[in-house]
């Protein structure tokens, strides 16, 4: 019988525990643990021996069986030659993990195992003797066993795809690593003050190390949209840091009056059950006249990818100063840009962080309002990625055509507001 023959090879030389015996047949039958498989197979081996079958079995593997006719030699049960009885240590190891996780709020967890080369080598040696047709690796079983012990003790759900907490137990070092995965919060923000970038910029002189110029903060700008929103959330969650994922960004000197989507990522949070309505009110109160948020809700990492993939059309309101006077009727020339595909070479102001390419972007709508002979207001709706400042100024001919080129005068945006994102 194939199963008996394979089991006999496993048990022929030295003691093998029920875990390691049963794991050799892990792919047979469902609803059984490996230790249950091992016990059943060991019992069947006992039946065979007691019925007179001749099998080469090390008697040390038969200590728990009571025979009628077969007379095994008395031997003290030694340590399993495959796993060194490592499965007996699972309850104590799981308790250590649970004790270290007690302060964290989470619902889902994934527990894995890291093994010594010696343990893997012992298993492979066993495979050489008995084959691998129906077996499971010891790493898989150890991961499952310690994972089940932890989840059962903490009443948490196992999640292989997107766990909130990940634990890797190193069985060689008898220690473990806990990774608390990020907390993600979706919302929209508005910006009411110019001169605030969306995310942190390292100081241009010290490159983030800290110097007199940046007052030892390492930052080019004292405030950012990210920090103004994140600080109260970090405090509430006891996280260690944040990342800000915006659906695009407005210029530092531009206002955002319509609301831009974002996902705030809080790294290594201790608490996850946050009162988002309360946080929303707190953020808006302490950042009055700077930044406001709304529609805060929990999300997952997939939302970040979704935001980054969005290509939204945007509407801007720009105050433009002209180098030479124009007449009110001259503004009709700007209508030629409506529906026009603009060729924009990467603007000089962003060439340090963008590839030097020529991009085609369409002006979906544009209108102009006369303020004075040297000042006008322009409303522009453009495709995602259209540089509005350069659409106005021409950027030394890098943007064609432009407001400057159709009016025949130099033009510069002095105030820019985002008033619509679709």
C-alpha cells in the first residue's frame, strides 16, 4: 500500500513527531490537521505491525501504541529528527506575540515564519527518503499554526491580501518582527492661503538636514497642506509619520477653492477607530483661513492608485498683468484658443523634476474679462496637465500658442485659483 510504504520510510530511522509525519500527507483528505493525520497514520502502522506485517519501523515511533501481539523494544521518546519538537513551542511563542500586540487596534493580521537553514535542510533530507508527492513544507505549517494561535487568542481575522498587521516569527532567532500597516483616510481639501505647498519640500540649502536658513527644520516652507491636515490625525492615531497622496496638486502660490481629492496615509498607527467627523472639525478649526477638509472616510491603499490614475479636467481663474496696454476689444483674440490643442514643452520652472518633453494639451474653454489696460482676468478650463501660467506667458516660446502670443504683448499670471476639478 503506497501510504503505508511512504509512512514506513518516514519512520524507519529515528523519531518523527505527528506533525512531521502527517505533513508528509498534507495534500490528502481535507478537514484534518497534520497532527491528526500523523496520529491516524501512526495508528494504521500499528495495526499493520500487530497483524504480522513486516515493516521496518524504528520502535521509538511506537511508544504510544498498545499492541496485542507485536512486541516493540522499550525506548524513551527522543526529539523529532525533523523539527526538533519545534511545534511544542508554538503556544509560548504565540503568547509573546499577543502580549506585544495588545496596545494596537486592528481587525486583520497575517503571521508568517522564518526558519533556520538547518531546519530546512533536515526536512529536505526527509523528502529525499520519502518523496514529496503529498507533502507540505514545514514553513507553511509553522506559519499556519502560530497564526491560528495568535488569531484565536486575539479574536482577529486572518487576511493574506491586505492585513492591518503583519508578524514574521524568526524561529532561528526566537524573535519576531511586527509591521503595523498604514491607515488610509480619503477626503477633499481646499486651500485658502497662498505660499503653502501641498507636501513637504526639503530646504534647498541643507537638503533636509537642518540649517540656519530653514531654522533647523530641514524644510523649505514652514507649513504644508499635508502637515496642517496630518498632525491632528497622527496625534489621534498615535502614528509615527504620514504620507500625502493628492489627485494632482496646485502651485504653491495658487489657491484651491473647489476641493481636491486626497488620501492621507498614517504610518504605524496604534489606534484605528478614529472619529473622523470630530477630526474634520478639529482640522478646520485650527487651520481656519489656511486649509479645510471634508468628506473624510476610511479607505484602503487601492484608493491611492485610483487617485493617481485620475485625469481630471480643471478650471482656473487667473489675474494677468500685461507688459503693454490693450483695449477691451483686443480680448476677443483670446477666443481663438478655445478648443485649441496647445503644444507645451516642459516649463523651465519644473524642468528640475520633469522630463523635457513637448506635451499636447487642449484648452476646453477660455474667456477673458477686462480690468484695465494692463490687467485682465482669465477663466480657463483645460485638460489634465495643462500648465496655465505658461499658457498665459508662453514661457519664452515653449508654449504655443499662448495668451501672450495672440495678444502680442508680454503676459504674466499674478494670482491663480483652482475653481473647478471634474
